[in-house]
C-alpha cells in the first residue's frame, strides 16, 4: 500500500481533466481513472458541430446563467473568478488553439473541432506528470486514511484526496451514465434526481399536424413558460419541439405541474396591425393569413390543431399572438445535452469538498447545477474542476 501523498481523479471529462491539470501544476501526484478506453468522449461528441468553449459575456451576466446554487453568497461568481472566459481563451491559446467570438457571443476554436484540442491537452497533461488509468469503473469507497477506492474487476487504489468528476446522466454511451448516484447515496450523500436539461420537449401532434411540421423550423418567436420568456427559433420534430429556445425554458417547464408554452408567432406586430392586414377577409382566414401575415404552413398547422377552426380575423389574431401548446414531458435523459440534479449543495463546502467525506471533492455536471447552452456548460465544468483541483492540492500539501 502506497503512503505517497496522492490525488486520484475519477472521470476523464472536461471537469476531471481540468482538475488534474490544476492539481499537478500545484505539485500534487495525480492519477486520472476513467471507465472507458479513452478520455474526453463527451467532449468530442459536443464538438462534432463546432466546439462552443465559452461565451464572451461579462462576469456578472455569466454567473447569472447558473441555477441550482444553494450556497450563501454568489458562489458562481466566485468560482468563475478562478477560471473565467478570458482564462479559457488564454488556456486554449497555450495549447496552440486560437479562438474567435461569434456574433452571438459564443466562443469557438478557429478550427471548429474538439479532437485537436483534446489531443494536445492530453499530451500536455502527460508531460506534466499526470498518469492515466483507463478501463477503471468506479465501484465504491472506503473512507479511511488513506482512502481506498474500489473498481470493478481491478485492484483497489489508495489515495489521500479524491476528486469525483463523473458527469450527469446524459449521453451514457460516452461514460456519463449516472451510475455513481447509488454509490454516493450508500455513503450517506444526498442526491437530487438526475433529470433532462437542455433537451427537446414532447407534444401530442395529431397525425395531420405531424405530417406538416416534422423537420420544420419556426423563426422569430416569443415563447413563454410561466413567467420566463425566450426569444428566437425552434425546430419542430415528430415528437414535439426542440432547440436552444426550449433549452432556455427547460427549468421553468420542469417546475410546472402541466407544462406548456405560449407562443407569439408575430411578436413584431400588435393585434391592431394584424387585423388591418386582414380587413377585407371574410372567409378562409388561416389560408389568407399565410400570405398576408407570412405564416408558414407549420405555424398554420399548429394553430389549426390547438385553436381552429377560425370564424373571424379576431379569433385568429388572438391565437397567433398567444397560442398555448401543451407539452407531455421532456425527452429521455439519455439524449439530453445536459443534466439537472446531482450532489446537493448542502453536502459541499466552498471548495466543493463533501463535508461528510473529508478529502473527497466533486466537480462538473455531477453537482446540482444547470446552465443553458452557449458556452456556459463547458465553462462551468472547467471552473468547478479548477476549484476542486486547487482544494484537493491544498489539502494534500497540508
């Protein structure tokens, strides 16, 4: 049994890799374990359509995008100050990866791919002395001194501090399967159930509506869920509605007993303006609106299902400005972009250490926080990985 001061990290996603980087640079002896044959699998999947590293938003606005923080004070502002969006861009530049800011404020690598960045990052970690142990699936923990980590079909490992960065429950094929929940619960740690976040929502289209709307976008919408408003576009699918606009409303929708969205299809026009554009119409109101209001066939199909038939311009106008679409629920956790729920904040101190298990830290998506897409998710993983890595390194250094 080794008595060397050693930090073990379980989970080879962005949070775990960043924690390893910070800890080894602080002088710790670090080994990173992962259940898969290679690290960064979810990172690679996220980067297939262009890796959104972070966002160019100011710190206060950036911190406001995170929900689920039950700690006193503005923890997220404090956590991000350890590794903010400027630090992220500087970090990428150190790896030889230039970045740019898009018109929406999202920050991307100039090469628009995750694989080259990940490859350079792993090479850097190996050069710094981080050891990698693949095909190690976490099975349990004996919280002794030193700690004894159990793996399936592998020998136990001993360490002086442990960082858990096991992800949430989305995209389980990448290794983020939520299997850690039962292990921590047996150790007395409170966990909020993992639920889909940043995901599509299901709607009971009629066969007639589905035939028209499937695969069609709707642009320039105002969509409300309770008191929350999102502006932008959605994509209609066979099961319902998806897109960044729906992701932004996810938290509000999950809080509703009967989730629904209320859609303004023509937010740039008031009711009087729309009525004037239809002043000579006496019949075929929905058909005429396609031309006079430039309503798409998909929008018309939705209006017909939930509010039709229309016997006047006034009734159609009210529907166009406020259509209620009931939703039956979010898409399954396995296909969500991210997860809500996880380790409760009440279990953690400000260094992200589990108070019931001194020396054990949590980072990344396995903690109970969520954020919209647009660079906030990845930045949150890097920031919490930085915080946990520094805390663990400080602990083993005494």
